[in-house]
C-alpha cells in the first residue's frame, strides 16, 4: 500500500527575537508504517500558541525545549486514518501533541484523547473554549484566585483566546471585569459583545491612569498574560489581600536579554498579595470538571469565543507571529487539512 506523504516543519535554528521563517524548514517524507498499538492521525487543525516561542528557545522552561532537527511541537486536532489500537478506529476525532505536520503517529497512551462528535458544535471549539485554552482560563481564575461577587478583576491580553474567557467567567461569577487589550476594535468587542465592564487600550492610554479611573476602589484579582509595564501598572493599584494568577508573560517571550522589573514588586509585600504561576497541564486530572462547566456556560450563551483560522500548514511559521503583533482575532489555529 502506498504511504501518504507527510510534510513537517522541523526546527533549524533557535530564533533570535521574533520567529523567522528561516528558523524552520518544511520537510517532506513518507509516513512510516505503524507499530502495534499505534495510530496514524491526519492533522486537521494545528494550535499556534505563545508558548511555541518558549519551546523553540533553550531557556530553562516547564518542558524540554524542542531540539534542533526535531519536528516543531504543537497541539493538534485530527482524524484517525489507520489504527493498530483496539480503542481507536479510523474516523475517530482525536486531540494530542502531534506537532507541526500533516500526519502524526502516536501510541495513544502517550496522550491522545478521543473527541465526542456533537452535532452543531464546530470542531474548532475543542481548540479553544472546550480544550486547553478554556481549562487555562477556568483553573487560572477560579482555582488560583477564588473570585467572590463584587470583586474587581483585571485581565491582560483580554481579547485573546485565554483572556476573553477569563473576563466572561469573571462576569459569570458576579465580578466587575476590566480588560486590557491592544486595539479599539478589541476593546469594543470585549465590552459590547462579551460584557466586560471596561476596557483599556494599552497602546493609546496610560494604563495606570485608566486603571485608577475604572477601578477607583482598587483591584482584587489580576489575571496576568503579558508582564512588563502593564504588570507594573496593575501592581500599583492592587488591594490588600489581592490575588494574581500568573498565566503568561508574552511581552518577554521574544526577548534575548534578561527582562528588568517588575518595579512595583514591593506591593506584593505591602498589600499581602498572593501570586501563583501555573501551567494548565498541572490540572489535567481535573479537566472534565472544567470542560463540563465551560460547555454548560457556552450552551447557555454566557461564553463567546473567536477562532482565527489560517489556511495551510506552510503558513505556520509566519502566522505564529500574529500572537506577538496582536493581529490574531481569538484562538489562532492553522487548518492543515479538511474536516472530513
Ligand atoms: N500557563 C498556561 O498554562 C498557559 C496556557 C495557555 C496560554 N498561556 C499564556 O496566556 C497568554 C495568552 O495566550 P493566548 O493563547 O490566549 O494568546 P492570545 O491572547 O490569543 O494572543 C496573544 C495576545 O497577546 C497580546 N500581546 C502580544 N504581545 C504583547 C505585548 N508585548 N504587550 C501586551 N500584549 C501583548 C496580543 O493582544 P493585544 O492586541 O491585546 O496586544 C495578542 O493578541 C500568553 O502569555 C500565554 O503564554 C498560558
């Protein structure tokens, strides 16, 4: 039987600053034969995430870096095309970390989850609200910050995949929510469509002044996606006993030199602040709890989301930079092949 031809982006160089096309190489190779227990998956959607930039670097991080010459790591949703595993059959939709390629071979015990087919639910929902992104927002806000009604939450990268869900969950929990985002269109979307109480365009406004205006009683919870000046502005207006969920620091991922600050770190002491960093995979055993709650809110019309679909695997190394220049409109994915 003729094997399909795979195409895979392989890491060639560690990026210096922003990811360049020349940091990766698109290689073609036949798909290998399966070993007992393995499945062959055709990738339909590839998730592009800020952490791709971290994985490409050799900094001390939460997973091993991608090695030079390896297929670039990436979350994927695909369809089983061949199976030597009794629990998986051709036609099953699955999610796993198959990487930046058209086909992936995996023993499902290494982390392949079968997806339910729910009529009317787009497959892309599993790439965002009903997947790792939704779980990040859910546990990062609820488990770490334990919001109570009436508290004031600030979230940065507020119109992004994670941030937009954090703000809406905050509203569901009866909080006042202020989002910080990089364009007027994003600010309008989160206030008018998603129900945030206020939005700050950090590219046009002084964030500290705007926070003082929108949160005269101070901030109780900060969901941090960005770092840098925005973090310092929020640290300045924290209340006693406030909580920070440290989810991401995207403003520093392309930096080659040590990043200074935060300069208002002392407020963690003065205001007795709890700050906790987390990686969503820490919560994998509790994912069903998050997905059940997120699905219920979504079906009740309380959670909206946007998916930014880029066509073609060959676009991945260029498209990933949309996350860093802010031109992505919601969860960024690459459509690698057709859904059927
Ligand atoms: N801890 C975890 O397990 C976990 C899991 C998933 C994601 N994350 C983190 O969550 C954050 C958001 O990820 P996402 O997947 O939801 O991406 P996203 O928010 O959909 O996209 C990234 C957004 O970050 C903003 N941004 C980029 N550079 C910036 C800068 N220098 N200053 C301020 N804002 C900047 C841009 O929006 P603007 O137009 O508003 O600038 C961009 O659209 C990232 O830090 C990511 O690493 C963490």
